C-alpha cells in the first residue's frame, strides 16, 4: 500500500511563482536577488499557514542555485538544487526555536555559522518560531545577527512579531505575510482537485476556502479530510454537512421572509436551524454577514467584495434587487445589538427570536407609514 502524503506537503510550492497569495513578498525577494541586494537577515511574520517557512526555503534554495536564469527561479538540476530537494543540503540549516530555545542551542548555531559553505554561495540558517527563544538566547544571538560572515544569511519566521525584542527587529528586513484571499485559496484547491482527479463543485471549494480563514495549509487539510469522507466526489451539500456550516439557503429564506414581513415563516426557519444543532451565535454572525453581502450587492463597484461562488453570487444579486439600503442598515444595527447581548443572556433563543421580530417589524412599520402618506390619514390617538 502506497504511503499517503497530505496535500499540504505534496503541493508545497517549490518556486516563487507557485507561492499562493503573497506576490508582494515574492516579487520583492526576486528583485533583491536580481539586484544583488540581499539583506543579512530577514524576518518573515504573519498568520499560520500562509507560506512563511515555504518562502524561506525557496529563498535559501534560489540564492544557492548555480544556474539561475532571467526568471530567477531555481533550476532543480544543479548539485545544490538536487541536494536541497533530497533534504541533504549542508548549506541550509533549520532550527525549531520552540524546542531549541536555550543559550546552548544558539551557541551551537553560532559555531555552525563559522563554517563556510561547501557548495554554493551562501549558508542559510532558518529559525522557525523565533519568538520562542528565551531572553538570554536572543542576547546571545545579537552579535552574530548584526555582523555575520558575508556568506551567512538568516531567515527568521514567526507568528508573533510583538514577542521579539526590538534589538533583533532592528537588525532584520521585515516581511509581513498577509492572510490569503478566499479566491486565491479556492483557485489553488481547484488545481489540487484536478491533479488528484477529484470532482469538486466550485461552491464546495469556496466553502472550504472561507472556513480556512486565510490559511492555505488549513484549507488543504480540510480538503483531504472531505475527500476521504466523500470518496473523490466533493459536493457542496457534503461540505456543508461535514463542516457544520449553515447553508446559504437558510439565510436567503429568512431574509426574504423578514423583508416581506412574514415573521412566522422566519421563526419556523429559525426553529429548523436550531433543531439541526447550529449555535445561535454562529447564526447571528451569519445573518449579519448575509445582510452585509446584500448591501455590497446594491452597487456594481462593490460586488467584487463578495467572496462567494458564481451561483451564490447570482442569488445575492437577485435578492439585492428586492431589498433597500435602509432596511439592510437597520437590520445590521439590530443584529449587532442582539449579538452583543447574546452571550450574557439567560434566554438565548428568545434573543434570536427578538432579533427576527424587530427586523420583520421594520418592513411592517415602513408599509404602515407609506399607507399614511398615501392616504393622508393620521394615526388614531387614544383619549
């Protein structure tokens, strides 16, 4: 039986051009290599799973490649590239600062720095989770980081830049990695699905991308899990069920009922959601997001802000034509206030129902006012 390799490892980028969603980083690094302006130390910082360690390895591999062409991508044929691909390169050293964070570990690193590269131009030291180093270890590392040999390069990676002492930060070029966009993740998942002969609906990949919250590694892990569950036929309904995500149809139905003032129909949909085991806080957040998405659909210039698949986008555009901005803004205000009080409430279901009642009342009250204006009548005052 062939050993299974998770997609996050199997499809790990090996060149700058294959890095997903970090073009501002890769372009800068390629220009630095092209102009021979490589810093002595780099700090890669950002959320988990966005490519910090991957870019560090690609940079280390690229600057040691013996046959760099105009594209500034490693050739994968020279002795340096081949040894790197086999994880047998003596010029690239990785240190996990989470488990090697003492002064003695840094002393070993400093001793390694003194030895020049045996093959290639640079000796690269990658320190992952560098914020885990102790205060004493940071101090022991300072002098080497400030005045390393010409052949030595340091690449530090961390998810918590604020924990690194300023004297280390001032000695590094800092590169801030951003969360990867839903569109970029979905496109990469589409490529992986095609490579693995997995039939995947675009809406299913879109949900996975949203669930990953900007981390490509998380998205690939979820993808592997769902492929095991569905057997290479990834459908939207399977993803929604497996990830415990509320189907868009629930929100479209509730929004339509509320806008038309059909409170009781909306309450029945809410009951179905609760009976399905979904958390009320999750429902409120989703309802607020739904009203926000409808709001951005009211203008063509902001439709691009909608991070959903094409089929779902058509539904949003269709429903947005039926609602008005005043209703959406007031609904968002109601959802926000209820969401703020939800956690401290002893009757959580009642809070959800009050939200629906208040939103439904917006349209009823608006229709009542419109009737008064049209007929010229005045509301009857009680004596």
